């Protein structure tokens, strides 16, 4: 039954092979929006909740080419940016191929 539902809505979690990481703050609306898209795509992602943790934020910024805003998203250890970047990739049809790549 879930396979039929997933197919109807265009979700293909069995095709997601990538390692996805996302740095978030718990109440950040952009973080929530990014996680919803990843969830919708069937992605099992690793979330780093960095609320108020300046050391973790510095570590994130180092990985994210100096970007300190959340969310910051990585696919197979490649920085793709924040929420708007994630949705842009999806809108251009470039997100699914990235998610299908083996880590």
C-alpha cells in the first residue's frame, strides 16, 4: 500500500542512496521547511541541532564555506547551501539525481 502511495505522490525513498546531513535550529522555519522536503523525498538524513552551541556553529561554518545561517545542507559531504538552495535544486530537477548517488 505504501509503495502505491509513494508512487502516486512521486516519492521514491528506495532510490535515495546519498548521505544527507543538515545543521538546524529547532524553531527555525527554514530548517523545518528543508527537513519537510527531505522527508517528502524519503531521505533518512542526519540532523545536527546546533541551537545556542557556538562551537558547533563554528564547525558548521567551516564546512559551509563560512556560512553561519541555518539550515546548512550537505549531500555526500558536498555543501549545497540552505533551504532556498535545496528548493532551487528540486525545482530544476537536480535534487533527485544528487539523492540517488551512492555516498
